[in-house]
C-alpha cells in the first residue's frame, strides 16, 4: 500500500510517501491512501477515522482545542480530498494513544459540572510519537511491548513523557493543552496556577500577554536568554554561561521528576526510551537523566551513549529511537482501511 503521510505543523508541512514502510522518493503518486496527522481529535474521536463531511465538521468544531495545529491540518485535509476524490483520506490523532489513560489520571480536580460541561480532561499529545517509540523500543530490547513497563520521552521543541504499561498509555505529562508538563523550548510547562492568577489580578498582565509569554517566551528561551534551541543552550552552557547552565539544570530537574512520576504510574521501569530531536541528539542530557533515575535501576553506557546515531541501546534498558510519526500514521491508516491485512 502506497500511503502519502501529511504532517501539518503550525508553520510547516512535512510530506512522506511510504510503500509498506519504505520511503519512496517519487512523491507524484499514485496513492492508495492518505494519512493526515491531527494534534487533537477532541472528545469524540478516540481512533483514527476515514474522513468524510461529518468528520470534517466534527474537527472544525474542536479547532479551538488546538488553535495553532488543527486548522492547518483541516485546510490540508480539505485540499487533499478535493485533489484526490477517489483516494481514501484517514485522520490520525495525537490524542488517540492517550484515550486509555484511566479516569484517576485523566480527571482534573475541578467541579464535576465544569468537567462535564466543557469536556475538561487530560487529553495528552505526541501520541503518535509515543506509540511508535514504545513499540520500537521494545523491538530493540527483544521483548514484547505488552510485557514492559515503559517511559517514553519525546523531547523536541515540544516535550512530553508517557507512561506505557502493557503497550497502553496510562499517564502523560501534557494535559488539556500542550502547555502542561515539562519545560520546553519556548513553553513554560506546568506553572502554579496561583502565580498566573497573581499576574492577571495584581500585576496588570493581560490574558493574551500571559498566553504569549507561557507559549513563546518561556522554557529554555526565557531562562537562558537564547532562542531556546537546545544546541544553542548547550553551546552557551559549555562556554560557562550561568543562565544557560541554569536553564539546562531546570530542564533536567523537571524531566527527572516527571519521569519518576511516570515510572510510578507503571509500577516500575523496564525500558526508558528517548526520541525527538533533543532526545536523539543530546547524549549529555540522556546521561544526566539516567543519573537522576539511578534509583530506578537506570544505567547508561557512556561509550554507547556518546556514539549513538539512530536507533539503538545506550544502556541497560535505555534506548534511543528515531521519531517516526509517519510510520505510526501508515500503520493506523492500514488499520482503518485494511484491518485484516
């Protein structure tokens, strides 16, 4: 099956043509199917789904839950349906993998009426990446993913962790929006809500200004005074810059703390997986995280870790996996269109 995988970002568009898992250089078609990544499926779409007018209307209605990402995905999907009317288009959602999170982990301690009226819950994100990383990591250690207690670390511009037990997501660090959880490139991650209310009520900060700062001016960027790009922070830290050093230390502290929480959700840790641009290419970060999780039995091999290039073991139960949302989307497209194949 030749599947065109379309991954629209807030300001970018990635397109890959796959033929049964192999990348095809010729992107001119014909295609047997098209898969489109959506960050948010909303409360009604907990599985990949073939696109029709009803699905498009549903996704239009929940665009506000992911205002930077879902509208471009909707636009791309409508264009693809128009250009290729005879090719099935399947919407694949980052939120799908996290629909198995139990109510105790997914529910915010807000009034029940609020949670029901506005469908407030921990949706979680990066699910396509977490799903692929968990399965691929299990392959690398030669064990079925269903037997493992796994923590997957998707570390890129956005960052999140996922607790995977028996191949299913049971907790994650992102919540109702992608702002919650870890320190990220430009996002703050979790911040005391009382602090934010203080800024709104007493310091004259407007809601729009607060959102802009939390989403675009915080994280590694806000702490280090750099662009927030991890490689820039790394270079500044190596040169002795105090702000970059603090930014790195805060990033690692939050990452270790939340990884410990994810391991608690799985009842222990058999496999730690690093993926995403930072997870794949920052050996000193992996080493620092492993050192912080030594009490959970995490051990890293310094030589393997420094030499890592692509998928592979870098320690006892510690692996690096290339982020391949495209392969996960292809798998989900096949599950919708050819479930018995």
